[in-house]
């Protein structure tokens, strides 16, 4: 039987990466998106085996109908709207529909480790949703994605942006030790195949587990790969 999988926020990098792979192997994808504006939304909507559900996740009826006749779901919530409320509502609807394997893209809450660390915005909400999913007994796996190297030059923030210097070198200013291994991934190409493989292995192999990207010595790798000098500050 061909699987039907549900995704939300489907032109985001994580969901889009998975949809491309799932569509290519013949799975039917029910892809929620707020609208069809943009290059990625147009691409996803045009893929074979993809059914687009257009509308807001603050619409209770949309959520209630989203998981009908589906077997599995890959869910990545965002800060659009009340993320915790939406995340819990999605989990409730998935359980009511009998979803067999629910993969949720989560993040840690640093405040729970007793070291005086603060909870990070956009992260702790996901951890709250993860705990709710565990509490209601939904067969679930939780992926923890690393740093998108796709953000390396695409965002105008010092943490990500590499700045070209007059001598054609680059400067990257980021609060990481040069020798600290970091979890790094290509969000466009790594997430989709990884999620598909977790689905193929099934909930018995992965239910309740967390899957994380492997660590890389990214600074050394970049310096070795580039012919231009890279200065880390």
C-alpha cells in the first residue's frame, strides 16, 4: 500500500526537503501551506503525488481534517501563531486519526539542565510540544536538526553571514570556538532522505527516540576546502 504522509508549513526547508523525496518514491503527500506564494511553494504544489491544503494552522477544522486517511506525518511547527497550541492540536488530531508514526522536528530547552541557562526563543516551544506528544502516547520520533549551512550566506545576521573582504578573503564572526565540533547539515538535501529512512524503519525502531545530525569539525573543513583565506573571530 502506498503511504499517505502529512506535512505542515510545507514550503519551509525541512518539509520541502522531505516532500521532494517522498514524492519521488511515489508516496502521496498532503502538504499544508499558508499560501502558494513563492518559488518553493510553486515547486512543491507542482510535484507529482502532492495534495496541497492551503490555509492557516490556526483553523481548527483544517487541523481536524488534515490527517484523515493518512498513515504517517512529518511535522515541523513554526512561530507563525501560537506555536505550542498549534503543535498540541496537531498531535491531538494525529492521534485521533490513528497516525502510525509521527516524526516531529524538535529542539532542546536549555533551561532544564540546572546550569542557569536561559530557554532560547523558538527552541523551548518545540521542547514543550515534544513533551506533550510523549504524554499523549502518540507513536513518535523526534529529530533535532543542526545548523543549516544554507544559512551561511543567505541571512544578513553576523552569526551566519560570511563577509567578503577587499583582498577577496572572508571573515565569519560567530561565537564558537574554532575547534568545537558543530552539528552541521544541508537542509535542502539531508533532511528529506533521513526522515524517509526513519519512516521506512518504522515506529518499532524509532518510536520515542531522538535523531540528531552528526558533529563535524566545520571550521577545519571549511579552511581545508577553500583556497581563499578564512579568518574566524
